[in-house]
């Protein structure tokens, strides 16, 4: 009888330690250990609250035997459904954090980036905003509070949850430098007598102007021709940016009165910084833009995402009038 009890006890112990120990639904569960959580009872409480382990008390005892608790470090961890207790504890002891992706697509404002980092990492969004609004913090990256988004190349970047903010930006900066040192991009910019920062600013306007990739280079050439002629850039997306109203469908004369360095109807030259994070392809489209004599363009009245390009104002107004008439009809039918 005693032997049977011992055998059953041993089998139960093996099952508890090496059998499935999770009690949550789903394929996996994540949990965060903060600086304040780095103590035995707090960690066990986190595991219990998240249904990570089925036997919190046994987890606490075995963790002590394995000298887990004195080695715990802050971080974000991932546990697979059915994972056993020993492997969970070893993961904590060895500080095997789960990777966290920072996915940069089209960002428009510093608040967008601050929210993204604050949501996914240990640094809060207020700290990120202070960093982005400090020329002193940004100086070592060769950017300022206006041009900081020019160092963000849309891509997926992998970190850990508690990666310090300066280390996050170190990696973003390295990716930016790697991007510009490839495929002759710096040489192409030099041939245009334009800096990489200026290329990114121009590309950001093109990015916001159209989603139709085949025309991005031609649109860039229009703005480039205006710049060379000393004309106002007259880019509607910069008005949306100045107003911080990105849902505007029609830019009216009243909108053009906005007082802002980003109002390219009132200020000549490029705006002081990008109005979004342009895609790598759009940057390349700017660097490879065709030589044209176009200085005007307007959306096609067919509403198919294409544009009509013109080198003289009279022709441009014909296309613009046709577009406006069709837009009025469309808006009227909506109501």
C-alpha cells in the first residue's frame, strides 16, 4: 500500500512538473513582469491572474528549489498552451523574453509613433513624446523635431518589451543609414542636388497624394519642377497635415488660409519636415522620377486613381473643370 502511494505520488509529481501546466484557453498567453513585479509572490500572482499555471503554490515551491526568484528580470514573456511547469520556470530563469515587433507603416504624427511605442513597450507614450520633441535627444541622429520622421524607414523592427527608447532609435537610425547606403540612393540624391532629408520630405507628399504607384514618379516630377521654377508647391496633403485633419476629401479656399509652415500654398519650398513616413518604394520613385515639363496635375474625372498632367495652365483648367463637375455630381448623389 505504501509503495502504491509512493508510486502514485511520484507519477503525480512528474505530471505536475512535466505535463501540461497551463490553464488558459487559446494557443498562447503573454504576460509582463515589471520592475515592481521582480519578487517571488508578485510573479506567482501574475502567473495566477493570467491562468498561466494550474498550480501556483507548487510553482512557487519548485521555483524556489530551482533558484528562479532571485534571477527574475523584467520583460514580456510568452507561454504556449500545454507548456509544462519546468520549461516555464526555466524560461523565467534564463530571461527568454518574447520578441516584440514595431511595425512602421505610414505614420503621420509624433503622437502616432508615441502611442505605438507606448502600447507595445515598457516606455510610456509621454516619455516618447518628450524624446521626439527634444532637439538635444535627436541631435545624434542628425535630425531635429521637424525632420525626425525622415529617419523612419517603414519596415518591421524586432526588439524586446523593455528595450530602452534610445536603443530603439539606434536600431531605426542604423536601418535608415543602411537603406541610404544601398542601391546608389545617395548618389542619385546628389545628382538631383537634393539631400536625403529633402528626398524624404518630397516623398512623404507624394505618398499622401496618391496610392497609384505607376504615377508616383511623375507626381514627384511635378513638384520638383515647381521647386526649380520657384513656384509654390501647392500640395493639398500639406494642408491636411497643417490642419491635422487627414480625412478631408476636398480642400476649400478657407482651408488654404491656415497659418502653418506646412501650408505650401503660402510658403515656398519644401515644408520643414515630412508629413508622413513614406514607403521605401516611394523614396525610390522620387530618386528615379522622370524628366518632365509638367507643373500641374489633377485627379481623373473617372475616379480611377489616375491623374491628368499638364505643362500649361489652360489645359490644366480643362481637366480640373471636368473633375470638379463629376465630383459635384458624385457628392450630390451621395445625399
